[in-house]
C-alpha cells in the first residue's frame, strides 16, 4: 500500500487523491467569478473542463480505474504550463512598465503616467504571487495524483 505524508500525518494515497478531486471540483466553480469579472466565456469553459476532469479522477479512485486519472493529469499539466506562461508574461510586463523612457498607452489611448505604471506594476506583482501559489498547489496535486495512479496500477498488476 502506498502512503503519502500530508502536513503532520501519513495518509493512504487514495484518500488524498479523493480529497484532491473534491477540492478541485469545488474550487473549479470559483472560476465562474471570472465570467462576472469580464474574463468572458473562456472562464465557463475552463470551469466545465476542470469539473469534468475532477469528476473523472473521483470516479477513477472510487472504482479503482487508473485510466480515469489521465484526464486530470493532462489538464493539470496544461494548467501548470499555462500558469508558467502567465508568470513570464507578467514579469515581462513589469520590465516594460519599469522602462520610463518608453511611452506606454493605456486602454483609452492616453500615455500612462508614472503613478499609473506603478499601480500596474503592483497589480502584476500581485498576479505573480497568486499564480505562484496556484502553481505550487497544482504541482503538489500533480505529484500526489501521479503517485496514486502508479500505486493503483501496481495494485491491479497493470503495466
């Protein structure tokens, strides 16, 4: 049997994978807030895909079907890559906003003042912090789910 250490206790990996599936399912619906903040329909599509993948993971761990782990593992991997890209873009935005000799225009077409640039840099830094927390959690989830997948495959004798 495969166990994983979570904070101060040791748990069976299947129990932790179930918890990850449930947490991911619940947190995916927070993405609906993105629709109302102006992100648009892509937020709803992301919520649906994440919820379906978390449902597949929960079904796979409950019915001991390791093949149902794959949608979650692939989607989570793609999310990790997307988050890395977002962090790089925000970092480049900070660099661009710090170059005061370059004129940058806002959404109204007006040249940004130094104060507006500083505000934008602060928002970029906040975004980087949030994305860093998100990617840390996603990588940890991926590690546990892959470990659970391998454990289930070895229990069932699947190569």
